[in-house]
């Protein structure tokens, strides 16, 4: 995944505007009590959806088409 790629998220086609690393606490894996020392940063993408920006873990995105 790279800048400008088209991705699918929650049934919508989006554009990747930024790629970065961030920690993500998954309650289904780690439970409700947050301990940031238990997780490592993972790849995220800032995507444009209908004029709004969202930061989303890359594993939640599906590549639809490659940008230039």
C-alpha cells in the first residue's frame, strides 16, 4: 500500500493520503484494561472517505487499485 492507492473500507472506496505507524488496542485480543506496553506499533493509513479523514489499521483495508 502506498500514497494515492484506492482501498476498500467498510464497503466504501477510499484514497490513501498518509501511511504511518501507530499502536492499536484490540479489546477482543487484549481485553478492556489498556496497557500500551503490551502492543507494538503497526502500519496504519489515513484515508479520505467522502471528504473526511480517518486513521485506520492497514489490516482493515483491502487494496482496490494502485495510484501513480
